[in-house]
């Protein structure tokens, strides 16, 4: 399928008619036969929807490339010793107490409990039946971006919006949406750094480029569902991941304005909640809200990606930035407290919801002891968030919805939120956000081994098309796997010595990886050897890939990837 408008030429009566100029146009097309064999293809990859995605690329793809190049320049500056800071150029925005964001749209007024998860049909039905207020329909960190997952995920959302989502498993078990009131859907598209190699965008210069995954995910969902969502008393709502600065937020806002005008929808109908999950964005919360103020509902404390962002940003800046074992990085250490308190104070000052993050502990219905421990840990986490002023929180499992709701009900009572609690007591400095040494702790051989195991098993699952997986009764997704592999790289780079007196080097990690591979076995269909290759590249190579999923996607998830249009991923 090839989507492109007609080329335009000067009128015959024009003085330029003799020059025979052709204005080059853009196009968007599926690579090869990628639309064949997918049940959802005819429903989702319609000519009209793909034309809308093409228009998004024509108007915004070049700006995306420029912003990714800015990211690379920023990383070079930080590597050379320039820390993130509150910008003097935008001080007037931060100082002005007179502006507010649009706030909650219809169906987003109460966000006490939000359940996160991928968009396969079974998990989508479980989320819709969970009793949560909001379902974060995740096309990013909880989804392995196989083409089937991308398209079928859009079909799950398509059917959910129309009230006809159902599923029959291979063993004949039937799944239906039975909840009288389902959660409001907030869809998370993939981040700016990711591409969709099953679609090719041809720009005005005639260059073949892999499509932007962000524009594909947003475009297909918005085109098919925006008007119906409004008709149903809700709206087209989005979680925006991985933003690093307010210019990236401005790009999203411009996309929202164009999309609404394109279908005749009133501006300001869309609502976005921005995940503050990079250290760079933590210094620009006000500015991000300002850029999206006509479409913004709130900010979310994306804790796992935030931790990964700090490790990645300062990975080679010396031992004062070296983290201890992952299990010791809690939400109560000083620099994480500074981050969450600044987020709550900033949101409430601007009339925005502050949404808490996800505790990774999950229950085990086959083991009551594990379930009891998980409920206690999650309850403690949610109790702290509610007391700090958050308006809602995330959970990763339907069985955690009641405990999270209990903790927020105890604090909020009959109120829908805590926006009136301004947190004027909060005064966070840049030094506090960057005070990584405040964490204390130590690196242990057990922590090294855990990171090897978690990264290997998660990547293996991801390569099989499963983007969220329980490992040792903890929900792992791409963000938590990134922490594990980036810690391994950082410990090796900084010649870290464990509490047992053992140096963390490539030989140690390689030995642990080989032991995990032997224990995992080589059952038919598993991808452990490929996963090990990905982990070696991302944790043991001298160069640090910015995201483990970028190279792995191109190499393993896209058929014939070596023949696909190139995309400059180093800038991500």
C-alpha cells in the first residue's frame, strides 16, 4: 500500500510554465507484504489512516530528527562535565504564578488507581475488568514491538473503544469485558527515539526513512478512535514517554493542534500526561507543562526510566555517580525524594494531576506468602505517595488495585484529587536532584548476578514478543531491564569492587552470563542465545548503546532488517 498525494505543477498560463517544475511530494508505504497475514490489517491499516500518518510525517518528522540531534549534543555536553540545570532562559515561566494547564478531561477527573499493561487482547480485557480508574494502554515499555503486536494492539484498542473486545485463548478459555464501568483509556505511544521499520516514509528529498514509531502509534489510534471516545463521554488521551525537554513537548502540542484541526475536533480536546522519566526533564517540569498547557492533564513520576536515565547520563562521570545494587535504589533515598516532591509541588501549582509510579512487586496466586509480602510492599509504597500529595498511582496487576485504592481513599476521602494541596514547603535545588551519592549502599556479587539474570531473561522474553514479564515475583519491562544492563556497564567502566572484594569486570559478568545460559537450557523456541548476544553488546561493549531495544529491534524483530531504510539511532 502506497500513500501519496498528487504532484503539483504550475498552471499552463503561469510565466513558469515552460520550466516544467515538479514539486516533490512525500509518501508512506508498507514494506513488502507486511500487511498480509495480519487479521487486523484491513481494519487498522486503512488508506485513510495511513494517509493521516503520512501527513503527520510530512509536517513533523524533520523536527523530530532535529530534536534527536539536540539530545545527542546534550549528552556530549554532560559527558564533558556540564550538568543539567534549571535554565535561566525560561526562568520567567517558572516564576509566573498566573498560568495553569487545562487539567483533567472528561473521564480523567479521578485517577486514584491506574493499571498499566500491554495491549494484547487478554491483557487488555484484564485491565478493563480490573476496577481501576484508568488503563494505561502501553505500546511502549510493556510491548515488544513486533509488527503483529503493534497492529494487533491497535485492534485491541479499536475494539475496546467500540465495546466489542473479546478473546478466546488457544486452550478454549473465553475472555470478555464484564465491568459495568471500564477504566478510561490513556494510550502510551512509543518514544521519539524509536522507529517503525515496517513502514517507510519518503521525504521531499526522496529519501527512504523508517517511520517514526511515535507518529505511527499516535496517528493510528487517534484516527480510528478520537471521535468515538468523545462521543462516549471521554476523549483521546495520551501518556507521553521519554521527553527530555520542553521543545519535545512543544512538538507534541503542535501535533495535537494539527490532528484536532484535521478531523474537525475542537482544540483542547486531547489530554496528555507527561512521564517525567529522564533527569533532563526533571529540570524542565514547569516548561513542559507550559508548552502543553492547553492539552495537559498532569505529570507522572516514571521512577524506573528515571533511574535508568541517571545511570545512562552519568555512566562515565566517575564513582560518585555509581549506583549500588538495584534492590537498594528505593523511592525514599534523598535524590528520589527530591524528584517526587518537586513533581507534586509543580503539578499542583499549575492545576495538574501528579500521578505516582509503579511498584514492581506483584502477587502470586499460587503462593499466599509471596502475595502477602507483595501487598505489604505495594501498600507501603502507595501510602507514602498518597501522604506526599500524589493524586493517583500506578499498579501492574489487577490484584493490586484494591490495596492501592485503600491507601488513596484513606487520604483523599471524598475529594477527587489533592491539587488544592500546594506543597509550598517544597524547595528543591538542582544539587539535590543530582545528589546521587546520598543513596549510600553497596554493590554485591548477588546484585551483579541478579542484574545478569533479570536482563537475560527479560530480553529473551522480549525477543519472543512478550514485553512485560514476571521474574522472581517482580514485574519487569524494558525500563527495569535497562537499569540492570546499564548498571553492569557502569560497574565495569568504573572498576567497581563488590562488598566481597571482587572487581566487577567483563570476565566476571561473562562467567555469570554463561552460568545463566547453562541453567536456562536450550528448549525449542527459546531465544536465550540471541538474548545473550544482545546483553553482551549492551553491557560488555566499550560503547554504550543508548537503548538496548533499538539495536535488538532492528536485528531480531524486523524481517529482513538489513534491507530496511536507515535511521540515525545514535542520536536517541
